[in-house]
C-alpha cells in the first residue's frame, strides 16, 4: 500500500496527461466520495417527504445501497492514505463521560 | 440541454436491455424484475399522462409495473431531480472507471456505476414503467 501510494503521487502529473483529464486518480475518487455524500442527502430528504408506501420502501433500500457505496469509496481512499482518520482524544472522551447528565426518570 | 435527458433515457434503456447481460460478476439489481415489467408496459406509453401538466393538488396517477401508482406532487418533483442525479452519477462513475489505472478502483467504479444504473431503473418505474420519449440513435455520445 505504501509503495503504491508513493508511486501514485509520483506519476500523477504524467498520468493525467495520458488520460486526457485534469483530475488525478486521487481527485477522481474524492469526487466520487463527494457525489455519494450528495446523493445520500438527496435520498434522505426524499424519504422525509415521501408519503407513498412502496416508493418509500424502495427509496430506503436504495439509500442503504448508496451508503454502502459511499463506505466502499471511503475504504478505497483510506487504504491508499488519501483519507486519513484520527482516533478521538481519549482525555476529551473521558471528560465528556464525566460530564454526562443523568436522564430524567421515565 | 433540454433534449439531453431524453437522449440519455434512450441510452440508458438501450444499455439496460443490451449491455446488462454482458456485465459479468455484477449482482443482478434487486429491482430487475420490476425493471423488466416496466419495459414490457412501455408499448402503451402513448396513453400515459404527462406528469408535468398536473396542477399539483391531486395525486398523480400513473401506470407502472402492471399496476397504478399514486404519487404526490412533491414525490414527483423529487423523483425527477433524483433521476437526473442518478443519471449523472452513472456518467460520472463510467468516466471514473475509464480514467483510473488502479484495477481495484476501476472495478469499484464499474460496480457502483451499475448500482446507480439499477437505481435509475427502479425510480423510473414510478413514472409509469417507461423512461420517457424514446429517441433511439440520438445522444448516445454523451454516455462515453
């Protein structure tokens, strides 16, 4: 993975010229990620506004698939070091835990 | 640009009927049956109502998959927008698959392209089975 990542960044410029596009491989995948987020939001609103049962059911199935696609694109980026994640600050987590308010009795 | 949607629909339909069986390794879309049903009812699209002419108060009544569907106006408007977006994403992932060299990314792009294609089919069934005015032989160049 590491080697591949380095190779990519090194040949990015040349590669884009050969492919006849202005986007690097990394940017293409990033654009896909952004698109998946966008369409996910669209389906979210669509389902909120949906009143017809069978349409709503299909939309929910589709949205699940869109979310799965989004995750696959994210994973592809993450594996190549194009989308790095950071673990949560443990000190802040424990502080937040200490400050949790008790729920009112039900 | 107004003619683009129609041409694209024609292209989508052609690919759905011609190209899909060739795509090996791609799981069949969950809506394959309904998409098929939609295609079968398309012959009668002449007597389909034009959704755009509805006043917006009464639910839109349409035929799809062999039975009548009632959409609200709001659903119809969302449906139109979402169809356009799915069509755009089919193009986008096709372009992505062509532009990347990494075989894994290529495969991923092709697979997601197929899911968007099946979503387009599923959604178009709610417009009454057909995907709109057929103009075969026009505008296929926009696809690839």
